[in-house]
């Protein structure tokens, strides 16, 4: 959004912004997969919020250009044409924004019936039955999957509905190459997640009820103060000084050679 606003005055900003966002994508993707552990599920609500913020950048850029061309009309009549065009673009952006909100709003909280019907059809095709809408039972797809014609064990869902498109074709026709059936094939279906008995019975409990006291992890010091703290605090709360120590410069050093730290917890996927 900031790059779009500044690009109205200095278009070269777009080049540096594109390079910066290109590298930021890899950094953010790596942190999301291997570093951060978000405890809050936004359910995809961050993406529409980001789209709304892009519109804010467009509005600011267009208003800024309208102001620049309005000032330029005092010195040259040639700036009148771009001024009129920018006013038209501003009105067009506002109308598109209203249409965009009207189309996107119903999908933020509810699943469209068309997607639900498509999912039922695909499930019926995979199981080899006919659904209530009269679709084919998909038995041929299922047999093809068994005979190795389809790539995988899911039969109809593994067969690509169309040829693999290039970048421009996929960008120009998202209704064909990024439709529900195509995106559904990207979701892993052979992932099995098993929970222990305690996790299953306490999955939806309030954390204040199901959580256990956290383990306090302190570094070990040569004087022996950490051992005294472990001895006294262990009567009230779990504590340990294993796996970390203070070096000669009084900096905390973790003994990574021993493997997992004492405060390691298995990630729960629910």
C-alpha cells in the first residue's frame, strides 16, 4: 500500500518494492512453516483484509494524482485531460470496490451452496455412488485409479481436470485453472493425525482448565544458585536447569548437542 502511494510521485519505487516483496515472500513463508507457531486461527480472514488495504493505497494514490494535475492545470492546459481521467478512475475504483465487497462479503462467513454441491459430487464420484443431483457415479474413475491410470489412490480426484497451464493462462482464466476441483487436488488426503487420550478429551476445554503449569527453564551457573532455585521452586512449580548454562562472559548458552530443550512440546494439530 505504501509503495502504491509513493509510486504516484516516484514510479521507480514500484521496482524496489517489487524486489523487496519478492524476498519478503520467502522470508515470511519460511517463518510461517518452520519458525512461528500461531495460536490464533484467522480462518483466512487476513487475505480479504489485505485486499481492502490495497484499495486504500489506490484511493490515496489517485487523490494525490488528482491534486498534482489540478495544480499543473494552472501552468498548462494540457494537464486538464489527465485530471479528468484520474477523476474518472477514482469513481471507477469506488464502484469496483462496492461491487467487490458485495461479491466477497457473503463468502467470508458462509460456505456457498455451489461449493457444497461440488464437494458432494466429487465425494460421490470417489465413493462410486450417484448423488441426488444425477451426476455420474464415477465408477470408471475409481477403476482407473485401481488400474494405475490415475496418479494416486483417490481415483477421480487425482485425475487432472485439464492440462497444466502456463503463468499467463492461469492468471487470465482463474475460473478454469484455479477452480474448486483443481484446488481440492492440492489438499493432502493421506494425512493421518492421531491424538492421545488426554488431548482428545480436553481438546475443547478452556486452557485455564486443561493446561498444566509451564516448566521453568533457567541456566545453570558455576556458583550453584540455579541448583538452589531448582530445589526451592520445585515445591511449587516444575523447574529445571538442564541443557543451558552461563559461560565465562555470563551469557546464556544452550547445549544444542543434546537434542530437544526441556521445554519442548509436541504441536497439537487441531
